[in-house]
């Protein structure tokens, strides 16, 4: 999980929370919501044990490749399918570079990802060096909205413990801030 209770305390201006289990779950759900909305996982890069991904895809003659996991740190291997086996791409013709702040892979000499069905395989490392401040803020806003929602069984309309009673709205939902959604949209992967 990318966020901690200390992050949440700093964000909300609190020194402690009484409901740490609910807040921890809200932080986990906020990250899951962000990853689902952006159609990509978020993780930090780890130099000791890098996040490596092998991505097989169909070339469409495009100049750039956007991978499902980003930001891309380094490309370690590019291979193509010759019809019977995987061959390493010629480093002179297919010398690769990572562009757009780790958002895509291209070739320095302008070569393209030639067309075919599942004919390319790229091995790369990926992850954020540090979580971008705006992305962290968006997930904390979402977690804060999630942590304020009471959960209940769907058949319970109200309940009482003898000292206090609660009546639930029929469609209890959390209100995810529009600002958070706007930030997440900047990190969305489009295929």
C-alpha cells in the first residue's frame, strides 16, 4: 500500500485517529479505486528488487509504445517473433529510448513497431521513484471521503444501541471529490 496512516493524519491535520482499521481500509480502497480509474497499477520503484514486466503485444506500425505499467524506468530487452521463435531486436536499428517522463518507448532512428499479431515482447522495469504529490493528494482525498461513510448490511434501515440511534440514507454513497477525479484523469492509461 502506498499510503500510510501518518500520510492520512498529515492530510487531515489530525494527531491520531480513533478508527485506524477503517482508515487503513479506506487508504487501501482509495488506491484500488485510483488504479481502476487510471487502468494501471501504482507502485514505487525498488532498486534492490526492481519491478520487472514482460509485455507481449501486437505491433500496429506505431512509433511509440505505451506499456500497461508505467512510469518506465529502463528497457532491458526488446524481442520480435519471426514466426517460429523470439529474436532479440538489432540494437542498432531498434535502439530504444524512454520518453514522456517514462510514459512510452520509442526508437532513436525512427523505426516502428512493425505490424503483426503478438509479434513484440518488451521487458522493462517500472515504478515511481517517489509518489507524485498530486497523485498522493488525490488518493488521500478519496480515502478521506471513504473513511467518513458508515457501512451497514443492506437490509438495515436504522439501528440503536440504547444510548444513540442511527438512520441510514437509502443510497449511502461516498462523495468522491471532483478535484481527485481530475487529478486521476491525468494518470489514466488510454489504449
